[in-house]
C-alpha cells in the first residue's frame, strides 16, 4: 500500500487515514432503472459548504487505495466521492476480469 514512501510520508498518510477531522462513509446512490450504486465518501468533519470532487476507481473498483486517495482529499477540505462505476456488471463478469488480470500478470512474470 505504501509503495516507495519514506517513513515520514507513511506516518503522515496513516495520520490522514485515522484523522478525526474527516468523516468517512459508504453510501448507496439511487440509479433510475438499475440497481443502487455504492460509493465511498470522505469529507471534512467541519460544518459548512466544501468544494467537491469525484475520485475515479481503478479497474477493479473502489479499493483501499482509492478510499485512501478520497480520504486525503477530504483532509485537504474537499468532499470526495468514489462511486462504483461498474455496479451494473454481474459478479461473474468482475471475477472474469480479475482472472484475466491475474493471467496477464502471470504472463508478464514469465
């Protein structure tokens, strides 16, 4: 998760993730004619209006890294939302995509 971050950067990142100054939640958005869309939201805990932005997911959805990016924007004063854009895809399609990705990585390692 931390990649090539230095020790002080890791400490700062963990401080953001555990900050009482931001509110984190998972929500469900109503999508007309479809199933609800899950989204991860992080926002400043302070009252009032804040600028907003959308954090786009990676290939496999809103994972821990995307949640962390969302939280870091919230720590900077933004309301950040990361929607599960592929919520309409069947679980079997998502699993097939994961398997394809794993096979691709296996090929690259060989």
